[in-house]
């Protein structure tokens, strides 16, 4: 992809931009102060839950030992044995301050080759899931694994590979292979129930519904789903019902309901009846007030005429709910009387009334914006998630992506922006469609004309969702957004926050900037990510970034462009920060000075003037130096010596002056 791809941002209600370049204008609602929990926190919670419910399969102990001894383990196992979950739990056990979790996706935009040494950072936790890889992809990955393993070892990182079951494994990699076997399914089922809060004396009872389910012959995912149905049956149960009733209810919920729902829909011919049925299915468990208002909203959205009857002659909500086998509970929340019936209703209308799909998208956008105390963040997210699952289940990912873009571009409330974030999150989190959504978001960030508040939605999704498992891809997408934004720094701040989490990411970003066209936006990005503290901070191998040859080259190139292109008033505060750090840092401070002088030496046409400006900035920096002006004066004198050496001159003939003397002279 070209580094100079064109992008535009439109806002027909914003100020006019008549100069060159692109523009972001933020005049709409904000996402920054949202009370929504971050996707990273949700992902961490899900992983913690996974660790609690995991029944260690046969081979787990050996896998843990192999990972501890060599930093690498290759998991094999039949589908449904929980091998991917085991891989994630193994890596979670090595969570530490240094390094990030990174799910490797070779071949995707923004991902490095598996044999690229820059792929691995100190302390990183790497997952390479090739469980669904075909023969060619598996063979290509195997060829790169020795180089990847070498980088993992050097960086004290950890790598878990989930191999294609039945695939051939090279002899030199056999020692890392551990086969995962299906744990006892009944134990897995009971562990889930225990974590759901079901009393031990209940779930240890033998039960015919559980026996019929045959957990020992089921994949881990199906066991987890059945246990969740039992949990939901328990929550909806009548007083006096016990474990047997919960399991029987869960068993019935697994049966095919399509015929029953089809019969009910055929009997309910009136638009208000069907609108209520759809609303309860999409907002299952919502308060009765919300169900009433959103059902009316669906009628209006679909173009149905309003009810002409006088208010007191209309049927009340309780009567109408009884027609669709739903009821209002003691807390005022509406549910179907049969467990998981809402899923069957959603599926029926989506599959058999395709003309309704567009209206459901519009209705969802209007519903999340309702000003009602019962329309909570959880309810809005749940509604968007239900709609997203319908799109994704039937392969209509483009429709879901278009909805998110439309909601963002025309948003008049924070709720609409949050709905767009949730829709894209569902797409990214879907195993079958996640890759396509990542590619689509890349195209939006790099090439698309962004309207309204879509840019800040993309910033949120990149920084929060993509970065949680694919930090390199998130960095690239945020970089494209940051170099185009105007009158806001959302993307730039998110980019800076991301590289703060990893020395490796900072190194990659500096390398990309050094190879850029040095637009004003790119120079501004550099000034924000070149803070000297993380550059001089030693990491796992006790070296600092500023001591690496590649990083030094990037810094010199970028600083040279800054000194050559930007006014002193722009770069001086950042140079002063470098000078202050050089004053209080060990030998790495000397490297910082060398880099600044080397950058100034690149300014061929303005070389002398740039050296003079750099020296003057050092003298100005003495006044605010953290170690005191006298100590900073030593740094200034050292800088002057380096400047003289770069110009081929002898050492300065004027003896070093104290800071107080300089203040008198000035």
C-alpha cells in the first residue's frame, strides 16, 4: 500500500477548508467520556473466566512444562478438545508488565513475516493459531518457525502454536509438540455449572437430560453452551424447581423451534402483533416500557399505519404479550415463557422476511437513541449485538459494516457512536469474519473518505479492540488516521498510548516514520513519539532503544527532517526534553546528544544556522533543567564540543561558563 494514499474527511455542517491537505473536524458527540468498559477489560475478563472453567486436558501439564523450559510449545489435538482455549490460558499464565499479547496473523495488512526478528518484543506472548490452516499455509508457517523460535528465545518471550490436526510436523520441531486430549466432558459441564453458582449438591446429581446430552462426546463449545442454558433456566425457573427441571428446560431449548415459530407467525397476521413479537425477540429481557415504545417505533419504521382506536379501547400490553407467549416478570421485564425462544424468532424473521432487514437496522439506530432510563448501555449493546449476529450468521458482513459507517456518519448522540463501535466489535470478534473486518477497517483508515464522526469510531475500535490481540495492525491503522486528522488529536493520542505499551511497537513506528514522506502531520507524530524517557529506559535485555543501530538511524533521519522543515518554536520544547534527559541520564544521555548533532548535520543548506539554533536551545534549557542549571551547563558544553567536531573544528576556545555567568551575559 502506498505511503501517500489520498484520504478525505467530509462534514457538510462543519467549517470550510480551502487549503491543501485533508481535514478532520469534530463538531459532534464524543466517545471519550463513555462509561462503556473497554474491550481490553472485557477480553481480560473473558480470559480470566476461561481459565476458571478450564478443566485441564490430558497433556496440559506437559505443555506448561515445555513452554516454561523452551519458550515454545506446539499444541496438537482433535477439533473440540479445547486446544485453542488451552493455548490462550497457557499464555495468560505468563502475563507480566513487559511485553504484549499478540495473535500472529501472517499475510494480513500490517503484520510482519514470521521470520522477521522485529515481530517479537521482550516478554511478548505470541499465539499462532493454525488449527484451520490448509496444507500450503501450514507448510509455509513451519518453514518460518525456526526463525520465529530464535527471536522468541532471544527476547525471553513465549510462543504457543496450535497446529493443524493431522498435519505433518518437521522432525526438528517434534520435540515441542504436545497432544491435547478431550477432558472428561461431564467434568467440564460440572465445572461450568459451579462457576455459574449452581450448588455442588445440585450439579452432582445424575440427571436424564444431562445423560441424553452425552457431554463426554461433545466439543467443549457445545458443553459450555448447554451449561449456560442450564444457568438461564435456573434464573427463569419457578420457585420450587430444582436441578432436574433446569436441565429439562435446557434440553428442550436445544430442540429445533423453527416449525413452532413459523406456526405462530402465520397465526399472528396483524402488524402490531408481529412488531411486538420481533421487539421482544430483539430486546429480550428489556423493561415493559422499552418494549412498548420500541414496538411502536418498529411499526413507524416499517411504514405501518398508527392505531386509530381511542386509547382506552386499545388492548393493554399484558394481553398482547400473552398472544406471543411472553409475559412481564415481577421486575417489569419482558421475556418469552420458553427458554431461548427469542433466538428462534429472530432467526425466523431474518431468514423469511429479507425485506425487513434494512428496517431493522434503522430501527436499531433509533432505539439505542431513546431517552429512557431503562435504555441502559447494556441494553443498547445487547440490541446491536443481536442485529450483528443476524448479519454475520447469514454472511452479510458488508451490510453490517455499512450500518456502522452510516450510524457514525450521521450520529447526533454518543449512543449512536457507541452502537457503531459495538457493531464493528462484533464483526472483529467473529471467527469467520474477523479477518475481513480488519481488512475493511484498514481500507477505511488508509483510503476512505470519512464523514461525520466515523474517524473517532475507528480510533476507538483500533485502540481498544484490534490492539488487544493485534497490536501491529492497530498501530498501522492509527498511524494512517493520525497523519490525516486536523483540529483533534484522538488518533495521535491513541497511537502514543499504544506504543507506550511496547518498545517493539515504538521501534516499528519510528522505522515507518523514517521511511515516510515527512509531511507536517508525520513530523508532528514523530515529535510526540520521540520522548527520550522510553528511548533511554532499558528493557528486558538491559539495552535501551536508543542504543540500537536501527533506532538511532530512524531518530537521526526524523530529527533531521524536523530541524530542516519546522520552525524552532515548534521543535524546541521537544529538544529541551531531550537535553534535560541527557543531563540526568548515564551514558545514554551522550547518545541523545550525538543523535541531535547528527540530525542537525543533515541540514545541508542550513547546517550552520541549525547548529546555532540547537546550541541556543540548549542554553535556554538550562533554566528549567531538573538537575539544576549548573549541571545542565555541563551538558550544553558537551553539546558544543560535539557541534564543533561535526563541523571539523577544534574544541571551543572559550572556557565553559557557569549558568549564572551566562545569565549575566544575556
